[in-house]
C-alpha cells in the first residue's frame, strides 16, 4: 500500500521533474517527480529499437532505486512498465500504483519479457556475440516474482495518498485495457498530469479517454503528433491486403502487440469472416502465449462489463474479439507446427515491432515468397524489424542471416491505439491552459510538429524536452 512520510509544516518547495526516458523517442518512458517528502516515478519503461537506445536500459538512474518511494504505471505496454523488475533488482521496494487491469496485464508482460531476455542471453553465450561473459539478462523470473508483489491496484476516479501531502487520481485513458492518464497533486499544491498513451476515439473496443481537466504542468504523448488516422481507409487497406494474399495462395503474417493490438486485429478479422473476405476454410492462428493470456484478461473484462469497454462490445460478448474458430498456438511445438501448414492462412503473432518472439520465425519462412504478405498494424520505432520492412528493406537480418524480402509489405498505421494529432488537440481544447506542456513519447519530428500546433491553435506554452533535463513544477 502507499506509504506515508513525516510531513513538515514548513512551506513546501516546488517539485523537480526529470525526464529520464520517453523523450524524442517512443520508448523508455520514465518521469521522476521529487518533492520535499516524495520521490515518485511515473512510468518505468524499457528502451527498444536501435542499439544505442537499448544500451540505456543498463545505465544508472540519477537516484538510487531504493530511494524511490512509489511508481505510477499508466498502462501495461513494455515501454511503460518493462523496467520495473530492473528497478526492483536494484532495490526498489515501494508500491507500484496502477489499475487492476494494468496490474494483471503487467505481470503477463514482465514474465514474457524476462523469458525473452533469458533466452537471448543464453543464445548470446552459445554463439559468442555478447560483450559480457557470461551474458546477463536485464532481469529474470526471480526478479519478476518479487516485482509483482509490489503491484498495488488503484481504482479509477478515486483520490489516493501516495505519500503524505501527495495525491494521485487516475482517469481512463482509452489506449489499452486498464490504461489511464494520471493527475498528481503535490505537497505545495501544484499539479502535474501525465497523459500516458492516449487512446483514439475510434478504438473498436474501448471508450475514448476521459477529458483532460487541467493541471499546472502536463506531460503529453506525441507518437502521432504529425499524422492523422483514417480508420475507414485503414480497414479497406487491411481487408484488401489479406484478400490479395489469399487469392495468391499465400500466407499473411500480422506482427501485432500482444496486448490490445491482437484484440483489435481479431475484431477486424471477425468482421472479414462475416463479410466473406476471410473464408471459413482459411485458418487464423494466434501464435503468442502472451497475447492469449491477455485475451483471457480482455474476455474477463467483457464478462465483468468493464466501464472501459464500448456497450456494443459488452453486448456481443466474446464474439467481439474472436474470429472463431481461430487456432491458438500455446506451446513451442504448436508454433512450429504452423510452419508445416500448406495453403492460405493468417498468422497473428508478436512482437508487434518484430524485435523478437515467435513472429520472427514466421517472417523468416514467409518473407522470401512473393505470394505471401506482411501487414504491420501500428507504430514501429527506428531500429526494429517492422520499421525496416515498412521503410522498404530488401533484406532483413534474422538469426544471423540476411533474409530476402519478396513478400508484399503493407503498412496500416491507422490501426494504432494512439490518438492522432487532431484527436490529441481535441482532448486538450476544453481544459484551461497549463503553465507548461511537455511533449514526450514521440520521435523528434512528431513531437516538434505537435508542439507547433499547440502553440498556434491553443496559444499554450509547449516544449520538447531533452533526455536528462529537469524542470520545476509550478
């Protein structure tokens, strides 16, 4: 549970906000808030993508992990929660505050991450490509076992005391199940809001994010700060790509984030089953143990009639996220067996950015054949396999070899669970202007474009911070 600290009657000094990650990049979100009596980390994500970013996961934080009193997690994607076991390994012992759904999904994500890191370390030792002897994962199963003990569910809409004089209120974020934007009231009375990842109003499963109600300082995501989603066009592109590949007798591989994106993809495939675009005889494989575990959490939310879900999704029950009969590959052998199938098929597998996991084995098999197709359905950061494919790579480095890319590659970013630039502006419009708005969780061009729009259209003071920068909250 949240802990209290001695509280002084002396006037509180302004809190210091440090940007430790998630600035000028879409990974590694970490924002440290330090006041007289509290040191709170908002989000605790892993860096992904290019090697220079991944190396930052081993860098020391500016304060000891044991000196951080609490962590607030806005949602369960790896770039927002994946550093937690590393923090615990180095001594953090405070509460990890999140919604109940985020707590359940975070455990799934962290266990999968520990497994992948352990496997990567073992592979590095066998093949000698690591600079460390022996190779060391960032964390392992034991670290995750300890980490989940600190997960402390917080109800949405209720004000809780994180530390004496510091209050937290969570609001539905509409990005993935359990996602929130967070509002902190600090010891001196100033307020800080963190958007997390904002959902888009057109999400097929979740209701839109709760409106922004104002704060002295706002940290605002900018993943799609320079783009606009066209949902109908995205659905047409998705359907057309699948139809073309199936007509060629090919296999469609859809790299999809295990949490939420898989559910959205299955929702769209269910619609294609219904209109005949995806014939009943074409098998649909879901090859990701983590995605299947997350599906169980989503189905539980449907049964519980979660207030995050759209009423029509609740009314349809499990059919909303299941193009039955899809085939679940839970074991390694079941995943291997998919490669023995012949004829048209659809394979939904993680990781969404094609940085690891089972999807790599499917891509390795299908990329050299022009009958096949790869459909990417969300943002892919620089340095990832999915980004290379979207950017037109002729070969992809996989398992120590250059694999030719002859399969059709179709990018459908309109399936993203992130709000686009127009939707972010709409989320802001009804609120009073913060003293400062910091554009985070976006590549540099996207963040700067959104900054300029906020300045021009709202007249707000907006800044794109730099990694390691610190500012006062006032």
